[in-house]
């Protein structure tokens, strides 16, 4: 007896509707809010010095002409804002104050300007505590090329009808705590990517004057551990040398 072939219920039929292709997120049309978000990121990058004025203008022009979300991402692909997880883990926040007793009360160096000007800049050794007093004067403390022998440096700045300007390298941490009376006290908080980098704390008061601390663009210092290791090695070598001399003199 011949068996009749029955259709396979699992086989697709012409009546079965085909699935509609869903657009990828990057293929979606960009909205004005999407463009504004990218423009804000580019503006922050310009303020931080990551982009030049020409690069910023060129990218903003491209953002305004972009049609899809995927095309927008290419304008911030090389900026930290495009990688929030990586950017968050890269930077470690420095403490707001050094631990008690780690910084001496007496200043290692006093910088005073009364109806005059004073400056500390170039290759100079920064102590753990620096006091700056400006009365109708101008003080410039430039740490961009200084030798950091200590990881924590405290600068106490008092300005009365004067000006105290402090500049630090870009790869150190910068903290501030102070106030102003009819004046200006401003510290641009900065976090270094290296947890062992120097930390500069600026304390003080501005009375009808100005105290300002900020990073100096383009200025970097070497890892402080390299210098510390070098000093320790020199001390160990010196002790070994003296021990050998004593042994040979016997």
C-alpha cells in the first residue's frame, strides 16, 4: 500500500511571515539632544586642553551634520568621556588633607613680598611647607620645574591687597582650602593618575587680594618613586662604602 507523504509541520511555508530587520542602536537617527550631548563633551575637552580650537570647531561642525548615533561616537572616540569605566578607574582621588604630624608646623621656606615682588621658579627644591605672604606685592611660586623631595607639600598663602600665584605640573594632585574677604581665593582641584605622585595643598586667605593655584599646561615631572629609589640606593651605597672602609682600616 502506498503511503501518502504528509507535509512536515516544522518546515517553513510561504505563508509564514518573515521577521522584520531591527535597526542596530548605532543606526538610529540622532536627535538634537544626542548632538547637544556630544557638543558638551567636546566643549569640556576644549576647556581641558585636550582639543585645540581648530579641532573643536571642526568636530562641532561634523556633529551638526551627523545623521545617526553611530556617526556621533566617532567625534569623541579618543576622549576620556567616551570610556567612562576606564576614566573612572584611572584616576585616584588624593586626600583633602595630609595626615596629622606628617607636615612640620615650621616652614621650610618663607616667601615675602611687601610693596615688591618675589618669585620661586625654575629648578629649586620644594620643601614640605612653604609660607607666602604678600602685602601690596606680587608672589609667583612655580613648581612646574621644581624638585619634589617629598610627596606632600603644603603652601600657606596670605594675600592682603596683593597677589599670590601658584603653578604646578599637570601630573601632580592639587588641593585647596581657604577663603577670601572682598578678594579671590581659587584653587583648580587636580587628581594625578599616579597614586605616588606629589600632592600640593594650598591653604590661605585673600583680603582684598588674590590667591590662585592651577596646573601649568604642558609641564610634567618624573615619577617621584624614581627619585626616592635613587636617593635610597645612594644612601645604601654610601653606608656600604663606609662599612668597607672601617673594615679595611682595622
